[in-house]
């Protein structure tokens, strides 16, 4: 890829390839050769290898359970700063390192919409690189949350069911509002008495938008341990209501799967308020 060419979702893809698979292929190529795109682990610190780390290796290190939040944030602050220089190679590198998160977000969006969810999530991730607040903890989570939110809005506006355009693909029609939106599944759970409005916000933000429990606690001024206990109890009631059919909705499985698989910043021991 020409380092002088601006990177967009369409510029990354090749005909006949799914976008995220093609990004992964190109990202692996970036890690080969005598001078792969890399960062200096010695200057980053936080237990990272004290040498040049190719981005393809870096992505594996960041996924390992032994890599702490401080190390992830240090790496992502550097990646965002490099991307903001305007060098397309660093735009592509940041997308490559974020691929696991982008795949999960695209999976959730594909449950809701029939549009090009991969292009939407990548395009909005690239835009978020220039706007994310590097002073806030959880840099990559904030990037992915912003990309998911913007992509969801864009795709919802393009849906045939909401625009009135016909769609004859079997099973492809997304019901008009108030269906087809995980936040509205949570709203119906509130109306049904399964969870409270406060619990719906807590679940929606920390599971569907990938805001960590610590960040949410700081935002609201509440003890993290109390939030964790409230969320655990609320999720149990919500999943029971979904699985019993009480909250039947063609997209309720998005909420059910997210609360079953994505647990962010879970405290391992009780902390004092």
C-alpha cells in the first residue's frame, strides 16, 4: 500500500474479499520483511519486550491476559498519535491491531442490519482516531465504542425497512422502530419490570458500547463493586426474561449474546467504596 495514499475503508479492500479478512491479510504482510512497521517497547515500558515490536506481534501481545490495562493504553496512545501524523501506514496499522475488537463489533452490527457493516465499522474507527480523547483511560475501548455507535446510526438510517424502500431478500427486512435496536430491547425490559431504567443504562453502556465498568463508575461517581453486583443481578433477570420469551424480539439475541460473552473490567475482589 502506498504510504502517501489516504486510507479509507474502501481503499483497504480488494474485490471479491471480505473487508476484515483483506485487512488481516495486508496487516500480516506489513509484519514481514527486514523493516516491518513497529514500536519501541523499551520506551513504552509497562512490561513490554524491550526492543522493536512489529505491529503484527504487538497485536498478539495486547490480546494476552498478562498484558495489563496500563500497557494497552500506552500502546494505543502511541498508535493514535502516529495515525494523527497523517501517515496512511499508521492508519492501516492501527486498524490491524484493532482487528479483534472490530470483528466483534461487526458481528453485533450484522445481527441488526443488512448493510455493509464491515465497511461502516472500519470507516468510523478511522474517523475516531482523530477525535478520541487520549487523556481518558481505555483508549481502544473508547475508539471501538465511538465507531460502533456511529456505524449503528449510519446503518440504521440506510435500512430499507426504515427508509420505506422494498427489500425482497427472505429474512432480510429489519422491522421498523421500535424493533431492531438492542437499546430498545432494554427499554421493553424496563417496561416489563425485568430491570430498572438505571440497570438498562448500565448494561447498555458497559456491554453494548464497550465502556469499562471502571470508566462508568468514574463517570457516575458510584463505587465499582456496587455497580458490578447490580449489573450481575440485572443481567441474570434480563437473560431470564429474554430466554423465557417474555421479551420476544427478532434482535433480542444480540443483547443475550453480548451479556453472555463480553465482560469488561470485572473486579476480582471486593473493593472499598
